[in-house]
C-alpha cells in the first residue's frame, strides 16, 4: 500500500510539472530552437531573485539580524519597510517577446528595488519566478515595454538593467527607469524624539540613445539636455525651449525637446559623447 501511495504521488508531481511545462512556448523548452534558451526557459528561478543590486544581500541580511527571523524571505522583509518596492503591486497579464516576436503570456510585476521582473505562470500560481535577463527578451505590461540593456549611468559607468521606452524617433530614443531606493531607519536619540522606520523612496531616471549608441543618463536640466546637441541645432533648440517655457519638470518636457530635434531632420547636429 505504501509503495502504491508513493507511486501515485510521483505520478501527480509528473503531471503537475508537465502542465507547467506546457504553459511555455515550445521554442523555450529543452531542445527548443532558440539559442541560449534550451537549458533556461523564459523563467530562470523557482523564486523571484534578489536581482543584480549589489546592496540587496546586505540589506536582507541586516533585516534578518534585526528581526531575528531565520525563515526570513524577501516578502517578509518588504513588509518590515515603509512604502513599497513596487510601483504596481498586482501581477498583471503581460506579453513576452523574443527578438520582437511574441512567444508567451505570463502575469508580471516589476520589483523596482531589485530591478527584477517577477513572473507567475498563471494568475493563481503561488510560485514566483524571474524573467530571464536577456537583451533579446522584452516584456509589455500595461502598455509599457520593459527592455534589458546596457546604458551609461549618472556616474559615467556602463551598467545593465530594465528601461522603458517613452519616445522613439528617427535619431533619438528616450527611456525611463523607475527605481526604488532603500533608506535606513533610525531610532530617536531621546524619549521625546521620533523613530523613523526603514523605507523605500521613489527614484525616476531618464536615458537618451542617439541612433544605435547605448543610452546615456539625461538629467532633467536645460544645460544638460542641450549638451546632446551642438552648433546651430543647439541654438535653435535653446530658442524652442524658451519659447515653449519648458522647465524640465517631467518626462513630457524631455520628450518634447527630442521630438522637436527629430523633426529638424538631417540638419540636426548631434554632439559626440
């Protein structure tokens, strides 16, 4: 009887695994015809990963020590921090693309602290995975396309991560990068003071790519944006900014300048990075 129960259990596990396997596009299954996918599949971990943020491991280690929880998980840790690691907490239906071709539909949410696209194979799944980090693989959720690519950050270093295209023209492409930063909490120094809990803070960055070059950090500042141009083009765009009263307060101000630059056609003089 015991042997029969074990056999049934193994059979059920096999059926469950096969059912999950069938949810994936065959091209991504073992033996699939796409380079680099055969052994990995679209989702590469059984739990949402800790991302590629170098401070993440220390962050969770510190929290584990503070709260003394040896069974500590990422979700538990987020619950201890004020605010959210997500701009949108719900998993939403998303289309997954490989080299521009739609290959699957999963439920996805973006972990902006870890720079991680968390995936559920179906809406009711209890298992979270991470979308494979690959420049050929992109994800469209809520009309926003997340691409994994290399870009130059505000320190002048080449890094990799997810960005979202907010404008694409003939010469210029503007990307948005929504992040969450972690701020340490602190205890009040006296009994009359106020404790400040650890918290997540919003951070939005913008990047601009010229033609096929890697995107470069673009500060929302008139002088910094005009540095993307030179000569008569720079002067003309400076006049445009003044005429329109552009204050570079948000993404639309940024996009309007590069849309105008694209409209200038072949006469635009692009500054070399």
